[in-house]
């Protein structure tokens, strides 16, 4: 599996950010894999590391994307949706429901980025993003509390199986931080529940 890694550091007094540098988990010793994409990413990271050494950069912080990189949002949202809707007699493609909910993300974020609406926390966007998905799947009659319980399912996502061990290894040499659009309460609750060691 390939992870996204964002690196930010100070170089000659300037703040530098390498957005979306991608690398294979094999590069930190978390397993051996194959395939062109993974191999290419490993080579890219090795080249980048050599460049960092050449210009005398010392990394102290690794900032990671969260949704999809450190936690499995699709399975988690499918589970949260099933827990709420299955007892009411609904039998859906739970994974597709989760994917369709996530497809609302970029349009919702763009409305904020473009200034069409004021900033709101991610929890609120998740709640708003749920409405068109419920409509598309023909689900009605949910209370507001039930809808919010579903929306806050984004706080109850599980880490990928190798994440906790990998973070423990990386923490020996670096400060680890989340780099996410998640609001603080969302990120903190997810980290506490899942054992993410930011």
C-alpha cells in the first residue's frame, strides 16, 4: 500500500513544503512489496533523502494525511452506516454508501475554499454531505440525532492494521503530526479511539 506523506521544514530561513510526496511503506521497513508504483515511490524518496543530506536539512517532524492514509474511512463509514440503518430494515451496499458520501467531500470543501460560504468545521460538512446520499438511497424518516450519530461516525474510524506499529517505529526518530482538514475535536477523538500516536 502506498502512503501520502507531507514534509514541511525550514531551509535557509524559508518555510518549505513538499506537498503530496508519496512513498511506499516498505521504505520504513514495514514490509516488502513489489510493483512499479511502489518501486518508483521508493526511488523518489531515496533521491529526496540524498538531496536533503546534500543541502544539510535535518527532518524533525513527519506530518501525515489521515483519511485513507492512516485510517480506513471506507470500511469505518460502511460499518457506522450499517449500525444505524440495518436495525431499521435497510439492506444496502454499505461500502458504496460510504463511497458516495465521500464523493460529496470535494464539492463541500470547494464551497468553503472559494468563499461561497463561511468556514465550518468538518463535522458540520459531514452532516450536510449526508443528506444527498440519504436521498439517493431512498432513506427517510431518520431523526436529527440519528443523522448526527452517523455523521460523527467519521470520528470512529479504525487505523490500518500496520499503522500503530509503524508510528511507534517512526516516533523513535521523529515528531509525528496529523495534516488533515479534520477539525480538532474530530482528529483528537479519532486518535484517542484508534491509538494514533500524534
